[in-house]
C-alpha cells in the first residue's frame, strides 16, 4: 500500500483566500470609519444641545 500525499495548494486557491481576506479587511475598516463618524456626529449634536440650553 502506497503513501498518500496531500494535494499541493494551487495558486488559484491562494489568490481566492487573499481576495476574501482583503474584502474582510476593507469591510472592517469601513465599519470602523462609519462608527467613528457616527460618534462624532452624536458628540456634535450633544454639544449643540448644551449650547442651546446655556442660552
């Protein structure tokens, strides 16, 4: 009985994994930017409310 060898990964699968990982990273970066923007927006709304309350 002969040895069984693992199938060598092809370049195609490496490219696919790289593409999926890249999409994942970009999606997370965009989520982070949107989250930061929303936080800034909330903070500016809060500061506007405090300014109006002081007047």
